[in-house]
C-alpha cells in the first residue's frame, strides 16, 4: 500500500482566523491554518499557512505553502516548501525542493535532500586485446 493510500480521503482540517490552538496537531490529511497554533504540526499530506496564520512550533509534512508566519526550530518537508511573498519563516528547513517568491522572509539554515537514487558510477571496462 502506498503512503498516499493512508490519507484520510477528503479530510481537510481548518484552523480559522481568530482561533488560537495550544497543543500539537497530528493528521493524515491536509491542514489549513489561518489562526494561531502554539505547538507542533505534523501531517502526512499538505499544510497551508494562510496570510493570517501563525505557527509557533516545529512542522513536519509532505508539502507546505506558507503565506503567514512560522517560528520553529525545524521544518521537515519531504517534498516541496513554497514561501509566498508574505511569508515570514524563522527556523531550519530540511526539504526536497524549495520555492521562494520575492518578498518572502526566511531566517535559518536550509538543507536540500534529493530522494532520487543517485546514478550508479560507471564501471571500468576490461581492455580488449
């Protein structure tokens, strides 16, 4: 079974603007945050931090689009992290791919990892006589 088969079909979690949540979030589905989360956020799918959204905690997910603010020690993203022009991110990023629009603010370190297998090294051929 593929990892994507474990996702909750149609399950989208929304933390609305004006909502403040203290505690960690753990979900298999997508998550949109337009309010404030004080705690870690973990998803096997995609996280969207809206313009008014703020996360004070570590984030782990497959993909993330950030328009709001994240203050974290680490952001672990297995695929793509997309910092939109209004994003403000403080923390160390580990991701497969990163896209940053002009205007986005990022303070921290970024480690890129490529999940594609490296091409095998060419083997020397025996001399023909």
